[in-house]
């Protein structure tokens, strides 16, 4: 499967499914880097909720996605 095909399929996922994919990819990258993460999901969610800049960036990305969806 090409990157373009994968991206097309990812765009069709729900918001929750996209978030699950992000968590999966982050966990995979951490494993490849030798980073041991206990409860990946909880740690990532905690860091996003406690970091103002991360939360702001996620909000901006979601707003951009919503605008793109409305323009299609």
C-alpha cells in the first residue's frame, strides 16, 4: 500500500479512530527508540491535557481539519 493510499484511508477514520492511530504510532516510535513507556495511552493523554501548547496545537489541527471537511 502506498503512502497516498494509506493517507486516504486514514482521512476516512473517525476522530476517535485517528486518535487511536496516533497513540499506536507514538508507541511504535517509542519502541523503536528504546523508550519504555508504561501505560502509553494514559501518559500521552496526561501530557496533552497538562501541556497548554500541546492542547492548543491539537485544537488548531482539529479546527483546520474541520474547515477542510466543510470545504469538501
